[in-house]
C-alpha cells in the first residue's frame, strides 16, 4: 500500500517518530496502571464505607483507626438506635511493627474482630466486598490464636492453611486464606479481637494499667482490658446514615462521628489528587510524542510537494490527499501505541513480580486501560497529522508542480 511505501522512504525518521509515541504510550500505560490500582482500592473502600459511620475519640489521627484506645461502653446503647443494623468493634495494628512509609495504597495490617459481628455486618455489604475463601474458613466461635489472611499477605508470607503465622513473638495457626478482591481485605490479617487486644497491650505496655487508659470523660473510661478497642464502625441503613450519625454525636459529643459522606469525601479526594498528578504526567509525555508526529508529517509534505501536485493534476481530490496523510499518521500512532502497550505490559509484569514477595502489587493493567491507551495514541497521531494533511490537501497543483 502507498502509505506503507511512504513511511519506508525515510525509515529512520519514521522509526524515531514511532519511538517518540512509544515512550509517551509507555508512560501512559505504566502510570495509568498505578492509577487503576488506586482506583480499584478506592472503589472497594467506597462500597465498604457507603453504609458505615466511624466513631473515634477526639484527638485521633484519622477517621478510620485511632492511635488512642477507647472504651466499648457506648456499644450496647448505640446498638438499640433506629437505623443501626450492626456494629464492628475492632483492634487494628500495623502488620509490621516498623511501618513502611513507602508502601503503595493500603498498608498491610492486623484487624482483630468479633467474628459474629463481622458476619452480621457482611450481610449488609455490597456483594463485591463480601469475603470469600480460596482456602479454609473462619475460626470457630471462641477459638483463639487463629488467623485468616488476605491474598496479598498470604503471598508475601508464603503461607497456606495449617501453617504458622508469627507476629510480635506470638504464633497463630492459619485457618483460612481469602480470595483476592483487589481492595482492603487483600492487605489484612483477621484474628479474634481478644488476640489482637493482647498484641496491642504488648505493643503499648502502659495500657495494662487502668490509669493509663482512664480519661476525664466517664463514657470513655476503660475499666477492664476487655473494653479496649481502637476502631468502631456502625453499620446503618444507608438512607438513615446521616440522621443516625447526628443522633450519635448528640449522645456522645466527646467523640468524633464521621457519617458516610465525610468518609467517602476523604477517600475520594485523596484518590482524585493522585489520579490528577499521575495522568497529567502521562499525558504530557504522550503529547511530546505527538509533536514528533507533527514534525515528521510536515517534513513529509514538504518533501512530497511535487508528488502532491502530480496527483492533483491527475484528478486526486483534496479529500484523497488529506486521507492519505491522516492514514499515515494514524498508523504511526497505532504502531507507537502498540509498542508502548507491549513494553508497558512487560514493565508492569516485571515490577509486580519483584514486589509480590513483599505483599505489594503496585500496578493493575485493566482491559479498559490497554484499549484506552492504544486508542489515545491513534487519536493523537491523527490529531498531530491533521494540520500537515490539511496543508497538503490545500496545495495548488500548479504551484506544487513548480517546486523543486
């Protein structure tokens, strides 16, 4: 075909132009895959939080888990309130005593749960975030020193059911391993809340004495270690969530009460900033590749001026000339985009393979991203070739034939 012959006339120039698009497409694929991973985590968090109210003591660092342990004394009173479908009391700890600040997405952590509460709460969750098992199952009610591992944690620690999980010099038996969900449970070690409470006190010895966790607010006093928690979610009727949150705040003004709207705003704003930075960087890289297409096509028009004049003198229409150059630039965009996609897939696969032993999967290459990056490269090629093609089509046959 003629457009292929035209591309092969200046093979080095064409190859360098395709290489420019390849670099841009590679940046779009790799950075886009990182953004897709964050988006999947965000979507899972949104579905989890859409019907939950978080309660934290004043002074807590975040809306999700408190470094300040507090009491379960309000739990039974809240349980009876209108709109409350269930509660989730928990003890949450980082999986590693030294937190890795370089982790991407949700850090791996321990969640000590009341199993009956967790099962009841899950009945009201979106089906996509209901936990299911690749191996084993939950521990039996009343059992101790058992754990259920998220998929990423199990992969990091290379554990299967029946193996021993060690943490903070305590040994646990792996009762189950969850299916991969591409969201928060993948990074979680679930254990009985009593065991997690022991680890928390082991990590913070001052909590062992009553004065260490007494406050001047009576309803936040922890009289016994069994009352100690550092995370409390209220599972609500979604339509009544905001009203229920206001009622809880009136009853317990000494606590921060976060309704779903505030929790979702916090999660989504962080994801939006991340996506803006990542995709902005990738788009700039791809646009730079587009400039190389413009340069190549303008030079091609200049070199083929006399040829264009002959074609028009023989009856070629403006649309025919324009279509020829647009097709050439579209093929350059496609080849560059395809090469960038393949190289990007290789980079993503390699990096994920290298980071998998640490339990961190950084990238997720989705079909949407693959198709989108390739389509964007083609559109960019066509857009970059639009002016040169229009310039070629508008040439006067007489002036074109006079050119040397």
